[in-house]
């Protein structure tokens, strides 16, 4: 049977604030989506006026995730995904990519944005053979995430944990690492961790734009060094080519060599 489930949580009764720009809605705008408001478009346009390359980063982040999922399903045989920090649905969501390759795949999405909750019905579309579910929870509460995810996922089976552009919202780096550790501890050997985040040390203009955004009153997003992003994978087996700029992670071999951008990520296996 198709399994559609939404687990309510602290944000379930929050109202959508359309007076303040929200990072998920701005990201959706940069991806070409329509689930945003004028305040988000204004903030997104102000950002791109300083750093037009943010649209390239957003779209390369999504392409990186698509290549990760394709590998995990087609080559690693993964049939379960825990996608924390889902954001608003757009093209090529995790369940779309995974279930296109293996219809029996089961996916749990996690977010605590009330607008994402409002769109959960569209997000939760699944093949009859597989399942999708949505958990209304904060990345800062990994125990709640894990407890709710067991309604859909079997943690005795290998599972892929996806943390795409979410750890930057955890201000304290040690706390971010502890969240990754706690979530991966619950997954068995043969599971995978996929992370990508905005990075420092590559593009000063991007850093200037992000620092200004963080000071604007919007929900801040903290860029991290490549070494810090790499450290999230400690204790795991990084797949080649390791933690790299996302366009350079297993790109199309028939295309031109991609240039580095200020977004790094990798994929690793739990031994």
C-alpha cells in the first residue's frame, strides 16, 4: 500500500509569517519554484544583486543530491532514506529520484517549517510499492526524529541519511557534529551519510553576501570550512572523490570539467 503519513509536532499550529523572509522559501525561489512570497523574492533578489552565483549554488546542490541518490539506489542498493531539512518541494525531490529507480523505496522527510507542512500533501506522493512520510521536527531534536521515523523506516536495514544545506542552520559547530553522530548511531552498518553545505574559503563575495544576510534579521545560515564539513564524516568511509565542491562530485564524464563553487559535500558509508 502507499503509505502517506504526517507526524505533527511543535510547528504544526504555527502560522506562516509572510512579513519576514524565510530561507526555505528563498531557496525555493532560486530553484525556480513558486512556493514563496514577495518578501522572499525581494530578499532573494537583494542577495543575487550582491552575489548572482547563489542561483548556481542552489541548482548545483540539487544536482549533487540527485547524483547521490542515484548512486545509493542503483549501485549501493539502498531502499530507505531519512531526509532531514527537506525544504519546500521542487523538482527532483528525494522520493521522485529514488522511487523512479526502485518503486519500493521508503522515504521519511523531516522539517519544521509550517509552509513545508502546508505542502506535505504534495510532498508525500508515493508509488504504491513504496512509502513516504513527513515528520514535523527540528534538526536540533534528533531523538524525536529517530523515534518518529521508525513508524516508516526499519533501522535494522541500511538507510541513507541526507543532510542537505541544513547543518549551516545549527550555529554551534560542536552541536552540529553531535547531531550527525546521534543520527548515524541509530543506523546499521551499510548505511550512508550524504551532506552538502555552503563553504568558506572559496568565494569571498559569497561570504560577504551571506554574512550580510545573516545580519538582516532572517534565519541565519553559517558557512563552514571544507575541513569542518569533512569532519562531519569522521568514522565513516568516504566514497571517492571525498568531500569536494558539489559540481565536482562524480560529474557527467562526457561534459566539460566543472569549476569549483562555494558548496562542498560528500557521501560516506558506515562500516
